[in-house]
């Protein structure tokens, strides 16, 4: 890559050397049209069936796309849907069947529920509105030397990279049907207008791409993904730890001198107590995203890293990531996410609390239920963070949590990134640097330690 590139150029370069190269090569079957509409009933093309069959299990990235022939340039390939799978034959068969079932789109009805206008309705609308062929492209990720940013990758990470990159390019805004790794705002707005989203009959803008466009970026040049992780930590977590105006690092839990976590009672449940300092930080950062009337312009939610330290004065290599996640201020169903209602309304409750709440479907609540033997939803966290049968931490555990601002915090590959994009990018890098310590289960390989290790935790006995 050149010394300075836009995301448009990153996308174009990657498409040129992968899918467009296959389309232009006589040695491959590409382009592979998906739908045969020559009869009264839609069927799969013979080429599509031949293409998807015979591959067996593996690590595949695939893309459904419109092709503007004669396909001379990268932007003649128009991405409609990007996915990853270990069984591409079944996945592509399923995609065709659900596309067929969603047609004709004129029969679509809004049933009033979130997700009523789903991704297959979207793909079907694109298919009906376009005169271009809807095609499929598949690649074995093991056959790729690098992903779009120039570093080795795996399929779960590559999907997030590709979706984030496409959503950063506003020219694909109407046709791109992915719902994961795009901001919650997008499916929320799609759901309000249904098929008119594709036709463009309603005003809508890609706020994220618009905001990122003027921000400068330089492609990363580190020798490895682990080095990229350390560079990002130096510019963010370590910078804040060394900033006297900040309180970092902030312990996640309130503990005694022996790291025994204090508890509180909520109804009939005993809950691990977050530190007062982290509660204050979550509220401070949360109010940068929401106000009493809803979501603020700008910061779209919180990025957080649960971590431990291997030194009192840590270098980036001493910051051990245990979990990386996000909480979006925008909800998919309602404009204001339920995760942020307490903060927006200035309520004292902390049931959801930007995903770190005490309720049964939030981080601290699920971890508490696991530690006290009610469920096992956070078994890996309990096993790795606590001494067996106790609420004593093995090591002090901290939380870095910030309103994600691309102006202030860099994307880890040198390019500005929106919140739903940066999360999987960071998970992939943290996994590269700390594969035995990272406790994320998504956006990492199926055979990663967090997904393959037999975690065990003996719950705290009643009264302790």
C-alpha cells in the first residue's frame, strides 16, 4: 500500500487483487450468477450449485454482489452481503432459499416488530430493483496472504473487517444488507422505511462515513498484529493511565485489601459491587452519548476493555486484555438503547448501565449469578478472574471505558473507524497478542482457547 490511502482505496485495492482478479481470470468460474429467473419459478443456476458444492468444511469468506459488467474496475463490484462460514455449501443454499421466500418484495408487510424488514427482505429488494446480476464469490481464507489492511487474518475477524470497510463507503449505503458490525442506527432506520430504503424514496445519510471522511489516516506499518495491539494500547489505555487528569486505571470492583469483592443485595439476589469510581466513569462517558431526550450527535456509544496489569508502571506489553466490547447508545428497536436509559434519564438504577449493569442479561449481573451458582453464563470470566469457590480476585481487574470518538482515538490499523467497526478490529488484534487470556467468544476462531478450553468454577457457598 502507498504511504497514504483512503478507505475507498483500501477497498479498491483489496477487491482488485481478490474478487475482481477471479472475475477476470479464465481459470476460475467467476462471475457466478445466483438466480435463474428464466422460468416462472426462481431456481438456482447450475453454475451456483457447482460453485458451492464440493468444498467441504473449511474457513470461508463469501460475498453476494451485483456486477456492473464488463467489470473493468473494483467499484463495478457492488457488495450486497458479506459473511463467513465453515460450511459454504449449506450457507449459500440457505441464502438462496431465504431470498426466494422473500420475493416478491411487494408482498412484504411490516408486522410492527423489530427486524420485520430483515436482511433477506433487503437482499430481495436489491435483487428486484437492479438490472444487474446478483452473484456469489467465495474464498478460502487460508488462500489469502493478508486481509484488506495488509495483515494475516482469520474468517471471523475478516468478516468484521470487510463489513466495517464497506459501511465506511457511502456509495454502497442503500444496497448493503449486513446488520452486524454496522451501527445499530442503520437497521433501526431501515426498519422504519422497509423496501423504500433501497429505492431511496426517503432521506437518509451514512452518518458514520460522513464523519470519518475528513479524518486523516495512515496505514499501519507494524510487523505484526500483536505490535499493532501494543501501539493502540500505548495511544489509548496507557496514555490515559499516565494522564494526571484521568483516574485510570480504575478497578472494576469494590474490594478489600485482599481483593475480595464487596457485594450488594438487589431483591433476592446478591450482586458483585462495582467500584464507585467505575460507576462514576460509566455515567460520565455515557452522558457524552445520550441526554434526557435521546442520543446525542457525535459519539455513538462506549468502547470498553476489561484488563489486568503485569506491572505497577505498565508499558503497553503489560496491559493484559480480558474482554473487549461496546455499548451503542442507539438501539436497534428504539432510538435510545435500553442499555443507556438509566444514564439518559439520570436514574439511580444500574440494571443495564451501558452493558455493565446488575441485571440478569448484563455483564456484572451474569458474572454475579455465575459466581454465586445461579447460572453459568459467565463461566469463563468466573474461572479466570476469581479464586475457586470465592469472590476473591486472582488479580486486580480494571475497566477502560470511553465514549468512542474517532477524532480522539485512532483505529488500530491507522484509519478512522466507527464504534461497531473498531470492536472486531481490536478483538482480532488482542487475540493475536494475548490468545490465552482474551475471554471474548465472538470474532475469534472456534478453536481459540476461550472457545475450546474447559472452564470450571466452584460457586461461592451460601453465606460467604
